[in-house]
């Protein structure tokens, strides 16, 4: 029997979330979760297929697994208005935003305390199940 691979705490947490989700623990689902936990996305299905070992599954399986993992709230689907779905590991209570280059489509994480004040404001006003989508778009320094 081959030795088990060591994963980071993020990968272990993602695999544990898969166990709790009730979804079958297939090799493609595990590989996708490990890849996205190890490398910060968001990534397209094609990019994820490149991250996952090729002999694990084909592109069609990646698409199906991504949809199932997103429906189970294990992945977050990101829409940047270009018609291309991107996915990243769901971060539990941690929520962040992105800034996207309009030219090269490079994505950076925006994790700002000022933005998070909006969430806290809504909760102080008595709102529950608060959610929002906030993405920034611009031209990155490389493309200027």
C-alpha cells in the first residue's frame, strides 16, 4: 500500500467538509478540493483540470464535480461578468472580495476591514442571513 500524502491544514479541512457534506468522496472531488485549498483561486474549470492530476478525471467530470461541490457550499462560484465561471474553496465564515484586471483577467484578493464594516452594520440593524457580492474591476499595473 503506498504511503498517504500529507496535505496542509486547509486541505484536511476541505476533505473533512466533504465528509460532512453527504456527497460521495470520489477521487475527482477530493483532488479538486485539495487543489483549490492549496492554491488560492478563483480558477476556471480548465485551470482546475490542469491543477488536478490528468489521470484522475476528464474535463466533463471536472465540470460536474465543480457544480456539485458549489451546490454543497464547499466551493464558491465567482462571476466577474465575462461569462466564465470561476471557483474557489469556500472559506466558511471568512468572506473576501476580488479585484479583476479588465485586460489580462488577473484576480487579486481584496480583504479589507472597511468593507467588512458593512456586514457588521447590517447585523447591528437586526438583519440575518446577510450576503453580498462586491467585486472591483480595473487595469493592473502590468497592463497599464
